[in-house]
C-alpha cells in the first residue's frame, strides 16, 4: 500500500483492501461483458465466461463473509454484485453485444446526416 495508508487504522486498511479486491473483480467482469476496454489490447473484448467467473467469485466471497463484514462493506459488495448481475443478464439477452449497438449508432448518425 502507499504512504497515505500508513495513517489508516488496521480496520480501515482491511476495508480498503477488501474494496480493491471487489473492484478488481468488477473490472474483470465489465471487461468480459464488453463494457470497458481491455487494458492490454485497448479493445472491447466480450468474454461472458470470464464475466460469469468474476460474478461467481464475488458471490462466493459474499457467502463466505456473511456476518463478518461491516454494514457498509456488505452493502457495497451487494450493490456491486447486483449491478454486475443486471449487466450480465442484459448482455446474455443481447447476443451481438456492444458491437451491434456501435454499428446501429454509426448507421443512425449517417442516415441522419443524409
């Protein structure tokens, strides 16, 4: 951790680490859903199995930490999981993913200018 974390209590440091772990899985999921670019390729890459794995990992974390998290951390994890699950269902029901949306958006802009 950085020098700024030296002034945090042990509990605050643990909460920060927990949030970073959740955020890492959230980012993996959003990349798998094609919602954000993959940092190493700088491209949108859709991989629903990777997204599902990240969601399942966070769900396991939620189950194993039930009753052991502060109310704030429990609410944070629940909110992230809910958002990811909704996005996952949306992408599963949209087989073309964002590529299809981008094509439609580009086609709509061209037809408006004609």
